[in-house]
C-alpha cells in the first residue's frame, strides 16, 4: 500500500512563509508527475502546483510568483515553498500524483492557517 505523508504546516501570519514536505513510499516520484492540492472547509479540493518527471512546473494563478514546487531525488520527497502567505491560502494541503481524483488514495494532509 502506498503511503503519502505531508508535513510542515502550521499557523503563520499574513506575509509569512512555510515549507511543506511530502514523502511517499516506493519510487512513485520517478514514475509520476507530483502535485500539491489544497482544500478549504466547504470548498472543493483544488490543484495548487505540479512538477513533472522532466521537472516542468505548473502553478495555479492564485499562487503563481509566491509558491515554488521542487523535488528532492535523494530523499524521495516533494516540497512546496510558500512565501507571502495570504489568509485565502488557509486550507489542508495534500500531495499526490498528478493527475489525481477524489477516488484516489489521499494522505491526511497538513493544515496551513494564515491569520493575524
């Protein structure tokens, strides 16, 4: 069974920064594009960013210029550096392959709360 473990979330003031990390069992990172997704209470889960096996990146317009997705081959992890955080970034953040669907396997996610 695959395991997806997100970490790095927390409470931060507007304008602050956080670095999220995602670890997965096996060698999933060498096979699939990997993405970060988020879901705020009452909202649909949305794609935030993804990175392909060829290191091409995509960002949602709402985070472009503020977030950076990267891969760490040595540790089989994917990271999301989030700068200049805004209250609307508050959500549970999940990692998964891209594309992923609601019927896909999801980990527990990590809570990001941006508030003063």
